[in-house]
């Protein structure tokens, strides 16, 4: 959704306001609120010009879909600021940012050929049958035990839609900003789960119609707010590898914050992202879509 909003903003400026931002608009900030779960299928994007300016323009964009009853309701809403990164001018402090602790060294040729380099190994996001979007990314991460002890998760990732390796583009940054291993799933023993080990093991599997056991997801992590701050344009040909580090400062009563840093192979910051996400049962994501039975309410104050 974030990547599509990015593309909509760029398309709108190019077609509706082609003289602004040298005809090559770059969304530099994306601020989205995910009101309801979106559904696979048609969607309507509505764009309002909140401000058109020489340095930056601000767009208010909403996504709406049709409910089972036929009503249309908004599901995602946000503000996107557009500029032209190449022509930005103003004070700069060229102080190199450094990760603390630094990321383990990596040899990309070795990673590509063998799937392993130093601490980096191929990583599969848990319960990919439910989290289908994760299938379009190749993840490489240190052992989960190491990430848990450090208090953050980190990865090198390649974009691989439908199994074919492509390159990360500016528009794909929104997708990458929400694609990473979840810290919760690196712990076998959840400190808030007081049940016996036998009870916990039973819940990890579901019995299918054929009577066989298969692993099932326990958690869904719906994002309710996402902010993306683009610091650097990617090369025109895209980038094969991008690094992400994700840290949670506080998880309380099923709500958590996420700080995301995306960097390139040179160690330069490409984008920053902040999320607010919920942690709820996976069955909520798999349940049938429900309509409200009435259009969106409106009030004037």
C-alpha cells in the first residue's frame, strides 16, 4: 500500500501538474494511517492538492474500496510531500551516520552463490502462507538468537517478485520499510505466556483436513500508522541490496513502535521509517471481510 501511494503521488504530479518540480516529482515524506484492512481487488485513490509550491507540494490521498453491501469506505488515508531531490538546496552537515553496534561484514558474491556469508544466512519469514508479500523478498539475517540478544533485527534484502530477482527502486522503498523479521518470532519462550511447554507446542500446529499437522501463525502485526522519510534517491537502474535495521523501544498491551533504518551498500541512509503497529491473533487477518452496513459518518464542527 505504501509503495502504491508513492506511485499515485508521483503519477498525479506528473499528469496534473507537469510543470512543478521540474516534471520529475520525488515523494520525500509519506505519512499513512491504515484505518481498516484492505482487500485484494479494485481500489479508488482520491487525490486532493493541499498545497502546491515551488520547493514542496503536499497531497492528501485516500484509498477506498467497496464493501459487500455496496457502500464505499475509506481504508487508508495519508499526506505525501513531493519535491525534486536533485535540485534541493540549503545547509548540510556531512557527518557520516554509523550504526551502533555496526552490522556484521558481508560478502555479497558469497551470499548470492551460497546463501551464507559470515553471520548472514538465508532467512524465511515465519508463516509465509499467511504473509504472502514476504515471498517477494530474499532475506538474509544473523541467527535469531543473536538478534534477540542485541535488541534489534537486521537484514540484507533483495527484491524478488515471484521468485525473479529484480532491483529495489524508489517506489519499492515503501514495501521494504514494512518487510522484516519480527522480533517476537525470534523468541521461543514468550515471557508473557505462562502456559506449560506442552500447551505451547500444541498451539504451534493445526490439523488439516488430511489429518496432518502443519505450522500455523499466532500473530498478525497490522500497521496503524507508517511514516516514510526518503533521504536519498536510488540509482536509475535500482539497487540490488539494501540493509534494514529495526528496533522496538516499547511493546505494551499489544501495541508497539518500530524504528526502521534503510541503508545502501555504501552505508548511506536511503530512508527512515517509523511505525505504530498492533499485535493481535493471526485469525483476525484470515477472517472474512465485514462491512459496516452504512457509509462513512461525517460531522462539521
